[in-house]
């Protein structure tokens, strides 16, 4: 069973990479996360070396690669990690032995390692693999045997990351995209943590065939997550205030096919709120605005494609930073375009039927001002979810919704997420955790006889 | 419940009909699922409600009883269903459910295996996530419970997306017919480690698994078993903290310019001093505080991904 409707032509296996597809690269077990567009010319920089991403094309997602020192230059090669049986020394499966060692004999005098940088360089020149260097470092460490099993493991891992870095090939989903941004550029997504995003989608009842109104000022993350759930059905209306659509560069990380992209439409809040039976004069005015908008749309798409050029021509890799630098050469990554301007008849249908869900993620806007305008566009009994990085605007919004009797089932909540380290005899919550993933106000639109339309 | 076709889709033009499932909303913590039936009535502490009064009204309407009491009639969603379903077992709630769906990367078209079915709270959300092309196969070893779940899925209109099987997954594993076909597997079992080898065989390469366990000892053993064929093994705990919001008139205690914290009798200030006009009338402010009583633990969620060979 394939996960997306096959496009016309040969069926694309979404679990295998192909040329031009967007991937998430996890370098050294989460130390660095990089989005890349796979093409013959795309490269990845680790430390001071550059690696071609060519070997990653056609591989199943989830494959692991390790840096190997080649004859001429190092390259990325598929790596199958050893299974449990021949890897017992890392303490994975066996119960921790009675540990008699401790750190009383370890002195920090920088003399424990007898191999010098020159020695290691020499080994490299002779073609030693990363793993061989790590073993040599361990053999030449005066203190390794005195370390506890746990810290031996840590030592080995640290050296492996440096001398034999690993790259994990990840399929971009809203989960991994949100996590990557939250880790690296939380401000770009308004500090929206993955669990909060998941709650927005459920609380707004995003499901196939629904028409979802989204006010997305978090770079397109919410729009993309909604489109992923719709799977090429229904519609996402990415609404914006004023004349310029909000950037949604993140949506390109999703690898959406045409079917999904077609369902992502843009429309200004003005056009959505305009009274249906407007005079012809008003219509023409709107059309003027539309032409201007489509121009600005073109501008956006231009900058989008240059970003892609930049991605593939320079090194095919973006450390999540969409830079709009101009670069004239190189192949573009062919990604179908999401976010066309909503056609008139679609807007009309939205107005007649109402949206079936509303999600607002505008972390710098006043929630109540937005909700006042957007909630009437929602059909009766439809659920909504509003995200904010601060509690207060949502509290005020909730209070006003109650006073105006616009909604029922109102709930103001904050998710709390804690990860655990689970190891034999060493299980405990992780030492560091995210303090806040933001706040969510959710509810259901009530019907009142005084409601308009 | 799900928008399987346009006739079931809620819209400004879709009113309540005979035979619809509605969620009767009294308060945020008092709701009930009711099948609308022309000649039927609903009786609660607010009085008697005639279903015939409901037909033709939009979803989300306020309807009145013979005594003038009122309730709201809502279109069912998986979230509302979780709050109204009959508890045959402990169920998963919205925070865990949402996180599981997102972390398992369940999208339309996926094939999901679940055990046990329990009360079908999570199953309903899985069905929403895989629709319209995917399918959920859910298994419970309790025959009666499986039958009740089947009835519920008929009632909520998701039975085309969900198949309920009676099977002891811990003892017998998942049926071989799903071998290598599952995108995701979800386990809510007392001894999940017994089912993990079978789950592994069902999963596609790079497929995702989640095990929900209330106790850390279960997590410990599951993780030990997972380490052989899975990668990316991560354990989480998720809770939802809710806030109470109210408007509050704060007493503005005047603090002396000196360091005294006492509140002196109000004196007339010289108009030349800093603008204090309006300070005397304490202004109402909307404030939020965490709800006093809250859920402290539901279960640990352990996720893993099948290794790619």
C-alpha cells in the first residue's frame, strides 16, 4: 500500500530517495540536522571536508552512512551497524556488571593520549579507516581501562563522531521537520514544539476531505503539516492579512507530490471576509488587489526558485536557513509548487459552506483580533485551535469568546513533554528538556441565531 | 464522523438529520453521544428534549427542553468521541493520541496495526489519520470487547477504515498476512516485549513502532528487546496542563515612596506628582492559572524504527 496516491506515470516509492527529492540528514546522532535536496552535484560539509551526496540517491530512507577515507578523498558509504550479538561491549543488552571502577585514578593532565595529531594524519594518509583510528586512540589511551563501562562507551562514541562521522538519511515528515526547526531555529516557527503541533492538528480535527483555514506565520510549517494530513484531498487555505502572503518556505521540505500541492491555496483574509453580494465596483477593486497579489506571488516564487538554485548549485544543502542569495547557475530541484492563489469559485465555495477547521499560528499577533474575523468563516460546530507562544493573549481571547458566546468547549492548555534515557540500571528523565512548547486555545464554534451568514 | 463523502461533511448548508450521531454538550465535562431518532427523546437534569426539535437545525445549535434548559448539539469528532465513549478499559487521551499519530508518522494511505483495541479511543484517531486510502487493523483478545468496538466503529461511521480482530497478540503475534506490510505498529499490552518480534516482522523497513506502558519496568524490558532490530529508540512522557481563565479585579496596594510596605490611608496627592489617575479604581484584568487538579501520569510512550538492512 503506497502512502500517497501515485502520480501519473510510474509509481514512486516514497520510502526510497530519488534525484531531486528533499531529505533530512541527521549527522552524528542528532548533533546536526541538515535539509538537502538530492542531486548529482549536491554536497554536504562535515568538519572541513566536503562530501558528495550522490551515494544517497536511490537508497531507502533510514539508511545510515559513514565517512570512509577513499584513495583520493573521503566519501560517504552505506553502513550497516553491527547487531546486538557482536556488540555486547556497549552494554546494550547485558545487565550492567558490578561496577568496581570509578574515576578516582583519572587525572586531567592532558597526557592520557599518546597519539599525536601528526600520528593520526599519518594513519589517514596510509588509508586507515575511521574505525581503525578510533581503535588506535583507545589502544593508546592510558586511562581507557580505568574508566567505567559507561564512560568507555561515551569515549568511544565521542571519538567515532570525530573520526568516523555518520549520516542518517531521514524522510522529512512534519514530525522531523518541526523537531529540526525547534532544535535549531525555534524562533522561526514561533517556538512551536512537535507535541504542540500534533495537538493543533487533532484539536482542529484535521482529516481527509476537510477544508482547513490556516493562518500560518510560522514559515509554512502548520500549512505543510495540515496538507500532509489531507493527503491530496480537501483543501488548505493559507490566509494572510494585508496584501502579501506570508512566507511558507518550509513546505518545500515535505516532498509533496502534485496532488498534495494543488490542495494548498492562498487567499487574503480580506477576500475571505468580503460580503458575498458585493457590488460590481467592489469586485473590480478586489480584482485590482488580486493582480497585485499575483505579482507578489510571482516575486515569492522567484525567490523560492533562487533559493533552490542556491541549494543545489552551491552544495545542495541548507542548514534550515533559507537564504535568498542569488546564484545563476546550477540545476533547480524540481519541486511542485504549493500555494497557488485560490480561484474565485473555490473562495465562493468556502464562503458558502464554511471551513471545517481553523488553525491559527501567529505567534506575534493578538489572538483575539484574528479570531474575531476568522471564526465566522468556520462552519457551525467546527473545531478550532489557536497557538501562541505566550499565555496571556490566549487567556484574553478565551475570555472574550466566552463573553461573546461565540464558542463552546473552550480549553486553554499547554503540553508538557519529557524524554527519558532508558538503559540497564540507568533509566531516568533526560537531564535537559524543553521548558515550553507554547500554548493552545481550542474550542468549537457555536451556532447562535445572531451569527451572520 | 469522518468526512468520507460530501454528504456527511458539516457545512453551513448541512443540518441535523434523522439518524445522525450528535454529541450532546451540557458542559465541557458533561457530554453524551446520541443517535438522532425522530420519535425519541433525551432526558437529563435539564428536562426532556424531543429529537424532532433537533432535526433541521444546524450542528452547533443550542436546543431547549420542555423546562427551558438547554444543551448544544455538536458534530462528532474523534476528540469528542474520546470524551463520550463508554470505557471498557483505561483509554488514551488527546495528548498521548496526538503525539502517537505524529511520531509514528501516520499519514493518509498508511497501514496501521494496533493491539489491544481496548475502548477504541486511539483507533478512532488512527482511522482519521489513515483515511481515505489507508486501513487500521486492530486486535484484542477479549471477544466481547472486540464486538463492542466493532459496534462503536459502525456507529461512528468509520467501519470501512477499521477491521477489528480477536487475537492474543502477545501469545500468537500478528497474523502473517501483514508481514512486511505495516507502516506503523502500536502496542498497548501488559507485556509488550512478547509482541515486539512479531511487530518487527510486520513492519516495512524504516517503519515505526510505539509501545504505550504505564510502568517504567515495562519500558525497561521493551527497550531491551527493541535494541536488537530497531533504531531511534526514544521514550517520552506527555501531559497536558490546562489553565483556568477569569477576570479579576486586582487591589492596587499603594506602596510608599519610601521602602515601607504598609498601606497608608489614602492621601490626596499633589496633581503635580506622577500620573496616578485611574489607579484608584482597580482595573479588571484577565488572568490564567493552571487548573488545581490535573492528571499526573498516563503512560510512557516508547518509539522505535525498524532498522534498514
